[in-house]
């Protein structure tokens, strides 16, 4: 898989954590070098990277550890559904060790 070069030029990144039992939470948020570290770590661990500047702007207002607000449930659910489909699994299934 080819990684788009512009990912390595991103100046802001958010990582979400979802355990399947409660709302997703902000796991990490960073700008500049920290944003690049978040992206590199995701790619190194085969975590899908989703680009959406407007969503990053909204999520960037939250503290690390905060649950996403209800207003963002639908878009985050759509992203999670896409990730599950990419990985060939359904909600509730654990991710196969890589």
C-alpha cells in the first residue's frame, strides 16, 4: 500500500480509542512534530488513518481522555464501520494480532 506523501506534512493529528462498550475517546492529540509522531505510530502499527480537517478541528478542542460528544457519534460511527470493513471484521470482534 502506498502512503500519501501529504500525510507526512500534516500539522495536526488526533487518535481515538474505542473499546466497543462506551463512546470513543481522544487517545492522543498533537500538532507539528507530535502530529507526525501520532501518524507514524499509527502507520507502523497498521492502524487506519482517516483524513478530515474539519473533524480534526472539532476533536482538537477536546482534552485527551475525553469522550467524543454526541454530535459527532454519527460521523465517528461511519468511520469505525469503514475501518471494520477494511479489516474484514464486525463490531465486537477483536483485531487480529499483527
